[in-house]
């Protein structure tokens, strides 16, 4: 054997002697359709980033179907039925009350503004209260400003909501619907098409992306757009704690780089793009769009006072300085909006 062949053989043998790169494949699930921005944009997008930042050592595989109904997602991740998922905090009202801060009406103009502001306040003031104990929380975020869609008539003043049967996922949206005189129906988002088509509901509280995501544009006839939203919805994004603890420290450190505010900005951006698509769709579909007048806005915000005061009381009861935290959240919204 000549010297060159010997060297090549030695290098190859040494390469095979190196330990194989450890790889972890974890499961993830989404309770909205595969085409929904939360699934294909946020969850799959984050999983792709996770693979990049860990050099391929950590990968996520989407389950073909969520293992439980949407409200059971937190418990499913905690108990190991799935390793990674997210949930609307309003689906679990007994567990999540402080999260309603990011759902109060009249927030920022975009999902990014509201998500980042809420994320900053959550990690600074709310996380210590332990409402996400039992899972490894990767981030929190908000969807775009929540608006009103309906099949009956234009909603241009508070009185127009009287008696309308409005679907909501709960939380501040439900509280706002009640003080505005609507009859609230509590249903997960994926059921929206059926209840609207059959007349079980007259309308929906949803962000602008939803007519496109749930194929509602041919059912709804009227949309009312409220600056900052009649409400918002906040989400928690989390991993099974046992699976997190088993990850090597280098992979935990890598995933921390795409956690916290990174999640809020990423999710907010996904939702803002989806809101643009939804707005364009309802315009093309002939939906009558009403922009809330200053008088309507003032009336809504006046009626929202008891809802806001209730959140402050709930925060105070959990040892959080409600007025201070609310003021800080609103200041963050204004700062991020450049006001």
C-alpha cells in the first residue's frame, strides 16, 4: 500500500469511528386545518427554524390529527400525548386568566404590535404567577385585532349587536359580546363554518384572516372593523417538559434563541400577512365592510370599562399589580406603534 492510499484509508476509518450525530424527533400537532396560518405558517415554520438552529439534531413531525379537541391541548402536551403545540388561552379559562390582558379591546393595529407588547409584559410580570406550570412555555403571542362578521345586517352602532348570536372561543371576546348585547355561543374555531351555514350562529368574532382560513367568505355578508379590535386572543406555545429536559444543553440553548419575543414577532408576522389575505378576500367577495365611527368606538370602550376592571381585579387577586401592568402594556403598544 502506498502512502497516499494509507492516509486515505486512515481518514475514512477515523470518520467511521466517530459517534453518529444524535438526532431527536419530537411530535407536534395543530387543531386548525393544515392550510391555516397557525399550522403551515407558524407551527411548521417554527419547527423548520428549530431544525436549522440545532443543526438538524432536533426535528419535529406533525401528527396527522390533533390527539384531542382544542381545549384539551394544554393537558395533551403536559401529559405527553404530543410533544409540541399551542392553544388559545381562552379555551382554558379556569387555568388562564392573566392572559386576558392581551385580549382587551382597543389594542394595537397589528398582530405583531399586540404579540410583542403582550410577550414583554408576560415574561416581565405574568409568567411568575404560574398559569403555564406543567408545560415548558416557549412563547406567547396574539392574533390580529378581532372583528365582527355576520350574516344579518350592518353593525354600525352598539344597538345593532342586540340579539345577534355570535360565535366566540371565550375569554374577553365573550365578555365584550355580553356587554355589547349579543348572545354568545362558545365554539372552537374549526366549527365556525358549520354553525354559520346552518344558522346556529348569526355571526362570529374573528380576526381578518379567518374568512379565508375557514372558507367563510360566501357565508358572511357584513364585517365591522374596529381600530385595535373589539377584542384579541392570546396563545401559549409550549413543549412537554420531560422532552425538553432530555434535550442536550446545546440544543436547549439553540431553541431558547427562537423562544420568548422571537416567537411573538414570528407569529405576529405570520398573522399580519394572513390578515391582509383575509381582508382582500372579503372585499373581492362583496362583503359590506363598515369601519367603526369615532362615536361607535367611544361607546364600545365605555361599555368595556367593567370588562377591563374585572381583569384588573383578577390580576390583583393573583398578586399582580393590575393597574400598573395594564398601563405598562398600553405603553408598550404605543411604543411599538411609534406613537
